[in-house]
């Protein structure tokens, strides 16, 4: 055993048992991020393993838990209310439970795990690296699939001309559109101060992920990543000036009018989602206040004699409409309180921290890294406009992971100058 091993061993031994548990939880969480795209096994196993560690912390170390001191924690109450309401008042209870139940132990839990895993900038750095590793190897897999016709992880073919990587579906573009944002935080981890070298390294590190993102051809993924970064730049990093607001909007309009056919205005106008949304609005009128139950869209509109050109679809391709269909106006208002509350509540503090770091009043990059996770949560909200079923477990798992990390940073970050020792003390370290 060398000197470094001795130091690390002693450091671990000096920690309290709850802090050791928190450290184990952190690395389980980290592994779940890195292994997430490899299939259902890691997506199921890691959340299940994390639950007892999280419950132990709530039981034995509640006073030090982020959830206890988080000012916006009450926003989880409307979410819980909506989910319970959609089950209790469901016209098809078995169908609703089949949709909700996997998320009780695989999806929603990750928000609470994430917020307990972020205490310091070092934690954020490790998590940024985790998302970069994930985006990078998925990108390499996508390049391999583009070259050979099949990905090398699960041997799945391309979906026509669209890449799927190990996901087996072009929805991987939406996935990269979300996780690619915190992966960009690798910029602040590069040690070189030479700007040209930094740009070259960043290009090499992110090229595979963005190759996959582009050639998956997921329009929602395009809008999510670019839109979230645009909003974060305007309202966090820069100032909301006319120039910052209008130039990107003009470029977006130009891309729609003159870009590839898949993102053209014509393609958007004939998109099947418009017909689906029309059917959703018709369905809403018949269960306006309390809806028909979680994930019962197909059951409800068929029972009412409606149809959609897409055949049979069990969700309206919009999570906001879905909550109105599933839980009525009551559920729609509740989910908006949760989703937008978690977006808007931390924003002033994150912006304040970023500005302080930019002015040199705070050392390190804690708040700038936090801003990437805030933007990732926004990217999820954008994908919700035209994306999947809210209860699609992999999707809600990714969203709750981003939310948890952002809330953990928001709840534990400081706007006061810290000592270098405090600044780098990792998750699970002995509290003073």
C-alpha cells in the first residue's frame, strides 16, 4: 500500500457512517448515469440499489439532507398529487398503474438521489465527466452504426437513414439533446489556458456526441439543446439585450425556411402531431376537470369514437396536454406548478452565482456548472412540447436526474467566497 492509498484509507475511516453512505450513494448514482444507455438492466438495477441508501440518509441524517433545507421542495407536492389523482380517478385503473408503477422506483427517486449527491464543485465535476463519458461513447457507437449499418453495443440497425446508437430508436437524439448540455461543462475542466488548444480539445471531445445528435434527426432534440442553451445564455451568462434575443431567433427562422427538409416549415405543418393534438383537445372536453387517468389517452379517445391518422397512440405527444387529458385541469395546473416552479425558483440564485464567478468574486466554476444542469432541465421541458409519454421511464429518469443535480447544487451552493479546502471537499466528506 503506497502513501496515497494510506491517505485515502484514513480519510475514509475518519468520515461518519452517514457520510460514508452518502459517498457510496454518489458513486452508485455516477455509475447509473454512465451505464444508463446500455439497456434495461442498469436502468432498473441501479435505482433499486440506491433506494435503501437514500432512505437511510433520510432516517439517520435528515438534518444534513438537501431535501430538508430546499426552499422549493414543496413543488414536489403538486407532482405527487397529480400522479395520485390520475390513479385514483382513472377510468382504466390497471392501465394507469402499469404506466405509473415503474417510475415510482426507477424515475422519480432519482431527483431525490441527485440532490443528496451534490455538495461541492468536485461533485459537479465528477457528474459532468459522467455525462461526457456517456455522450462520447454513445456518439462513437453512432459513428460506428453510420459506417457499418449496426451499432456495436447491441447490434441494432439504423432506423432508415436515422441513427439510433444503443437506444435502438432515433429518440437517442432527444437523449443527447438533454445530456449533451451538462457534458459541455467539460469546457471548465480542461486545464489548458491556451484558447486555441481548448477549442480543439473541446471539438474532439464533443464531436461524436453531436454527430449522433445531428444524424438521429430528432427535431425535438435539436430544439431542446439549442433552445435551452439559448435561454441559458441570454438569462444567465449574458444580458437579455435586443441583440442577444433577436439574432438567434432570426437564425432559427432562417434554418426553418431554408434548412433541411426534416426541419422545414412545410414538414412541420403536415406533421401528424397536429392531428394528435386536435384529438387531445376533443378528448379534454369530455373529462375537463379530472381527466380519464394516467396514460389512458388511447382508451379514452377510442371510447369516445375519435381517431387519429397515426393509428393508435397512447399519449398525445405533449406532456402538458397529456396531464390535461389524464388528470383534467386540476392536474394540468399542478404539473405546471411543479415543472415551472423547479425551473424559475433556482434561476435568480444561479444567475447571481454565475455573475459573481464571472466578476472574480467567487473562485471556481460551481455556479457555471450548475447552470448547465439548469439548462438540461429546461431542455427536458422543451422536449415535452412534442416528445414522449410523460411516464416513459427512461425519459423521466433522465429528467429527474438533471433536476436532482441542479437542486442539490442550488441548495448547497454558496454565494460567499469559500476556502480552497471547502471548495474541493467531495461528497461524503466529514462535515465540520
